[in-house]
């Protein structure tokens, strides 16, 4: 078991490298345009669309979103997304093939059926969405209408990621997310009847008033819905960055030891239900494409978590959305007014980003393989980047304390994280993070 001081260590989630705190203003709209124009014309890309609005604010939320009381701002925001699609399509050229689409938030289900049609129709007009493209949408079951379900199904959505978090009423009350299980079950039934049959369920541990026993019950109730995948995230309490988290009673939050017990309980329960652990915090049935990709060594990780998406370019649309390209990362303005100001003058809404050096790409490759495979051959990765593994001797020395604790096995240049220690994978990744020192306060605890 991980030591309590390691559980409490603050390290990035490594959905990118370098991580978002190291983005800067050197990446501009012009930079992004050049990166997009340089992409090979026949190469498939992926699209992410961010909807930064919710009906109510969940106090645990770490996303860029805000509560709206009328539909006007949402409709106006969709108009901006259409402008951004035009700007990107112009840079990418006509009929760019798209292999993967993801709508996230916020709550994409806050969109009206008409705006779902407008937005998805515009995507298909500007890009060549491939027949076998995965189209995933994050679903808030609360208030989900049949009209919304039908609109997403008509648009070609084939995967739903349903937020559950915890089924215990005391926990739901403590985080301002009242969601009786009957609401979730009804939403899943209607999604399946509409033909959206690939189902993800999102759960959380480390929430106020959670315990091992009620989190096991949450897992059991979630599994009854028959999902092919589940994601189980540890709550990151960062009220200095997300002020609404100050509404959470910190005395009700589990300590580091209890968080680890909850993590272990979730793992044991889902494995007992027949799911395979995927990387750090995902689980999938053996027949699911995510598990198949893991077995084939083709699992990838991006800002939405673990994925089968093999596209080198993920283009983000909307306020705060991040694009990941071979040349680097680009993030849009977070505030909708600043995002709007750029688009009304017909330009990308880039606020910051990070161009990648050869060294960044080398370290990113190591970290992604560790996060996806719990193992990496440093010699193989080094050769892929025209380097010698010997440049990493300092990192191997830094891993000695973790190796002594059994968190990582060092065999020459091969690193392997034992399955029972997968909770500490980010600690191993941190040894290869050249930017981490002095930044720990920005990040969540390791487990």
C-alpha cells in the first residue's frame, strides 16, 4: 500500500505534457493557424467542443462553466462556435476527415434540440466526418429531455458519458448535486432506445461524507446500468483555484488514508464485476475498444482521459477549449466575453499555449506510456526520439525511493509499476517532469 505521505503528494494528472500551468502567451492565433495549415491534408483529426454552461453548479466541479438562468447566452454562444468552426475550416482546408468528436462541459445537454442540430450540422458541412467516427457527449441526466436525446441521436452521437459521481443522498447534498438513481436509470434507458448504446459512467471518490461502504454501493448501482466503461476520478479540492469549492465542508472530506481505501475499494469492486482497470482511473469490459487498445499497446491519453483516438491533432472549440497538435498546445480564452471578442473579428480566440521542443516530446512520450501501460522501456522511447537513454540517469536515481517502497520496479532501462501500485503512477511520471519543481500547489493529491 502507498505511504500516506505519497498519497498526499500533489502532482499533475498528466492529461498533457507540459501541463496547463506551463502554458504561456507566446502561442497566439497566428501560431495556431500555422500549426493547422501544416497538418497533412488527408490525415484525420479529432474535434472537442466545450459547452461552458450548467443549470446548477456542482460544488466539486473543476471545469470551466457557469450557471445560466435563461437560454439567451447559450444561443449566442452557439453562434460563436459556428464562427470558430468557419475560422478553423478555412485554415484546415476543405473536407478534412474527422475520426472523433467529443462534446464536453459544463453540460452539453443544456443545448436545445435546435442548437444541437445547428452545431452538429455545421460540423458535418465543414468537415468530412468519417462513417465510423466515434461521437461522444457528456450527459447530465437531470432534466434530460426526450427531445434532446433524439437530437443527439439524429446527429450521429454513438457514445454517452453519464455523470453519476455518487448515489448516496448525503454525499449528493454535500456537493449540491441531487440525482436520485431513478433519474439516471431513466436517462440511460432513453439513450439506448434512441440507439446511443455505448455507455460510460463517471464516478468520484474523496467527496464529503463518502465512505468505503457507500462507494461500494455506488459502484454496484452503476454497474446495474450495464456500462461498457467507467471512469472513477478522485475529487481535487482546490478552492484557491475554484472558489465555489469553498462551499464544501472541509471537515467532511476524507483524509488521505481514507481516500486510498476508497480508491482500493472501487478497484476491487469493479474488477469483481468483470471490468479491467485501464491506466489510472478508467475501467472497461474486455470486449470494449478501450481494453482492446490497452492490450495492443495503443491506448492514448488526452484532456478527456483515456481514449482509443489515434489522431495526432485534437482541435478544441469554445471558451477554455484546448487544442493538442504535433507542434504544441493552444488554449482559447476562458471567459466567454474575451472568447467572443476574438471571434467577432474573425480570428481564433487563442489566449495561451505551449510550443513543444524535442525534449518536451521525448518526456511526453515517456509519461504517456507510463500513464497508459504502467510500463515503459526508456531505451525504446529514447531511440524513437534519437536520444540515448543515458540522459535519464538522474531520473532513475530520483526513482530509487519509490522503487524501495515497491511503487516501481526498475529493470535496467525498463520501468514497471506493479498493478497493486497503479494508484501511484503519477508519482513515477513526475520524475520525468522537467517543469514540476515549485508547482505542486497547483495540482491535486496523488490519489
